C-alpha cells in the first residue's frame, strides 16, 4: 500500500468515508493518520477470529470511525462474519470490495473462520476527541 494519504487507495477511502460520515453521523473528522495508526490488512485463516472489542481507547482517543474493506470473495471462506453487537449479520458485508464504516465506540467482532481465509483491510478515521 502507498504511504501517501492522497494516493490510491487512501484518497478513494477518504472520499467515500467523508460522504458516509456526512450522511450518517457528521462527526468532526480530520482523516487518516498514516503515521501512527495506519490501515492494516488482516488475513483470518482457519480458527482465526477477533473477539468483541471497540476501537476507541485511551491509547487512540482520536479514532472517530472504523472501517473495513472486504478483500476476499465470500465463497473463499466460511465463518469469519463481521458482527456488530445487537445487530443481525448482514450478508452484504461479505461481498468483495464492500466498505463497512462504523463509529469507533461500537462493539464488534469477527467470528471464527471455519474454512478458507477471510482477508480484509481495517483502518480508522481520526478527529478531535469526542467532547
């Protein structure tokens, strides 16, 4: 991945996230922080999972929004569902190329992969600490 926040794919991510943020939350955001909190590509193989958590912490108090971009086809793995606490699983989150955006204080997890591998890019949009 390019380390240039104005290059591909970060310029495109920033544009889409900006539109979604305006439509849904209108949080005060400044954008990506590629120096201290750069996006990461995760490969969840068989038996991999990520338990319930949220992305807003005292260590990263400026994380306003989290995003994940699905990089593998849903036919390439089983399990590995991105779940949000209190919500049903949405099959659209498994479609390759889908960007899922959510407030950083929302509890979420990735269920255990039972077959194949789920690959996703995960990152955060920053802004002034919540008041």
